[in-house]
């Protein structure tokens, strides 16, 4: 799986879990840390934890 496919899959998982303000930002040209940042907003700390847990379950 390429980094783009992984980032796109993360966006899909987060969208299914009702994350808000989903953004996928390509940073490959400006950072050696990662190729993409995926940023999402949750409605509460419980929601954010559920988003993180689901990402880890689906992609981990």
C-alpha cells in the first residue's frame, strides 16, 4: 500500500466514524517525517478516542 493509498484509507475510516473537517495535506516535498498529514476534528474527547481506536483497528 502506498502512502497515498494509506492516507486515503484513513480519510475513509474517519469519515465513516463521522469525523469533521477532514483534510489530507501532501507534505512530501517539505518534510522527511511523512508524505501526508491527515487531520480530523471530533466532537468530544470520547469521539476523538473512538476515531483513533478505529484507525488503529482498521489500519494498524
